[in-house]
C-alpha cells in the first residue's frame, strides 16, 4: 500500500520541481523550442480548469479538489489492495490532483508549460500534474474494462 502513496508523492515532487523551474527561469509567455512546430516549453498560468474553463473560481476548486482527494484515498484504501494496476492509476490521479491543488492554494493559479501543436491545432498548455491525471484516468478505464470482462467470463463459467 505504501508504494501507491510513494508514486503519488513522486508525481507531486516532479510536478512541483518542474513548475518551480519554469517560474524561476522564465517570464510568463516565454517559449523554448523542443521540437519545432510541435513541442515547446511555454511559461503560462491558468486560474481555471482544463482548457481555461471556470477562470478565477478558486473557492469552487478548493472544495471539489478536497472532495476528490478524499474519494481517491478512500478508493485506494478499499480497492487498491486487490489490484496493483488500479492502485497505480489512483496514485497518478491523487498525485496530479494534489500537484495542481498546491498551485491553486499557494499561487492562486496553476503553472502550465507543456505546449503541443498537432498540425495547426495548439493544444491547451498543460503540466506534469495534468499529465498524471490523464494517465491515471486512462488506466482506470482500461482496468475497469478488463475487470468487467474478466467478471463476465468468470460468471459464464459457473
């Protein structure tokens, strides 16, 4: 069980260190080219949620994030004992949620910096915490799909 929390702590640390490096070394709007016309490190701030929705609604984000973190910890304690993969998925979600919560709590905005272009589409700028949340949710969907399939198989064999 402690490994799940270690993964979450690692996500939080990597997220916060990378955000610190961006804040300490770049002005808002500064851009470093990683792969021309595809991937940049761009210093950006977001006082909302994904894609900039709900700008400035910090009170709402505090409440929702605390509730989500509580549910994730509950699910880790109740269900992660039985599945290593579910535990890893929940650890990523927990780490991502706490990483962005720290920004909202202490900076009143989230530091974003991964800037990706897919053709002419400029994907919304994101960070390590956002990436961990997405990876964790994808793992949860995959786990749920396979778990349900395995349960159906075991029920048909009875």
